[in-house]
C-alpha cells in the first residue's frame, strides 16, 4: 500500500509539473505589452525571520504600537458583513488633517504602488512619453511597460548620483516620475530646486515621497502654486505598516477626481481604513521610531566610512554604498551567508553598489561586525 501511495504521489507531482510547464510556456493569451515587459523583482522575503537580519526592503524595524493596533480589535463581525466605505470618509479627513490639506486634495490607495499605477491609467495614453531619472524606483518602468507607455531614463553618473533636474526637460514628456529622497541612493532634493524646476515643466510631476519622513522636507507647500504636481505618500516606511498596503496621492481636486473615477469600487477594506486613521491619530508615537532610525543611520554612516565605503548622503531609512576592494555582488553574497540580507542589483551603473536598510542598533552592529570579518 505504501509503495502504491508513493507511485500515486509521484504521478500527481508529475502531472502538476507538466501542467505548470504547459501554462508557463504558452503565451497565447498574453497581450503584447505583458510579453515584452520585464516584471518587477521585489526584495527577498525570507520565511525564517528569527535567525535572519533583514535589511533589504526598507521596512521599519520597530513594530506598530498597541495604541494603533487597538483599531483592529474595534472592527466587529457585523461591520465585516458590509462593504467598506468606498470614499474612505474618515481616513480621508484624518489624512487631510495630518497633511494640512482639504479632503478633496486626498486620494487613498492600496499602497503607493496602486496610486502610481492609477496615475498612469488616468493621465497617460500609449503615445505619451514618461521621463524618469536612473537609478530610480524600478517599478515605474514596469508600470509603463505593462501599459505600452514609452519612457526615457535620464542617467545620473556615479559616484555621486546627483540628478540634474534640467536634464529631465528633454525629451519633452507628459509625465515625470521623481522619488525624493531618491531610491535607491537616498539623496534628497530641497524644495527650492523642485520649485525652480516646476516653473519650467508643464507636464505632470509625480513626486514620490515614500522616504520623506526620515529627514527630508515634503513638497506639500508647493501644491498651492503648481497644479501639475502630484505627491505620493505611503504609511509603509515611516509608520511600520508595510504589510497593510496604504498609500495616498496629494494633488489639486481636479487631478484627484480623475483618480476617483477609475479606482476599484471598494479598494480599501475596513482594516486598512481603521489602521490608517489610528496611525494618523498616533503620529507622535510613531515619530519616536523615526528618530531612532535617523540616529542609527548617522552611526551606520560613520561606521561604514571607517571601513572605507563610499556612501551617498541619505535622508532615507537606508544607505547606498560601495567598497573600493570588494564588488557589490560579492558583499551581498557574503552577507547572505552570514544570514544578513541587503539589496543588490545586477544593473548598469549600480552593480557595484549595495543598499542597506537601517535596522535596530543591534542589527546594525551585527552588520558592521560581519562586514569587518568579510573585509579582512
């Protein structure tokens, strides 16, 4: 019986494998954009987080406080019978109060990524052109490719990776994606530079502020003077809510209305809306964690500098670094062997660099200790 069962299991596995191979090789029903695109590659998410130090996806290492988590327990079974609020009235007002704007200036989405996708859907046609600096958040390229929207990358040269904003003006474009602070470098661009640029640029300028809370200054004050500015926010980084998926667009009401027209009917569930409201209500508590991360970033900068790393000045919760003697890929592999995950890309201009998320002081100390051993 045991032998028969083994044969049966092997047959099932073989059948599953053959079906998988058929489906993965058959692209008959794929549209031409999906066939041509290269999918986004997220950072590794190891299952065993007890023994692994995870410094590769810019998550906040400090857990959400109980004062925020209580919002989950307040949701009742009867409430879950009903669809969630389609226009997120409470969350929209809480976000507006936090950002000192009106609710009409706020759009709420499933993470900043959904907001970015809807911006392209709402404002770009396939014959429009999008411009973005390189390196930058690579999801922008994927979102354009899957819609057949043409895009141009404007290279910034190492070792400083400083973006010449005027270079983004050519070629002419409908929309520019710009992360501030930049991902993956962490470099921050002050409001005065953005304001000077916006006086010249007539297309839509998407300022992605996923990391602004770690020492930068938001471009929100520019919204009143520039109706072509859309600011994208997220609670994933600063508020330790990467697993919740909650993001925002801040813009003129006419731009927000376009996003409202095309969103999913109920794109945010009750839990997302309740936790989002609680996060804004307890922002003071969450800001204490930001200060810890900023302090650890300063310490990490000095420690890496002592190990002869080249480091891009950062206002984010990560550092972008390279070593003169060891390639980025080798550092990534050696650290992984030590159960420390960091981020490395096999891409032009940045394949010698690694990005290190700022963890707790204990995690940062373990990283430096491992690097000292590797460098010996």
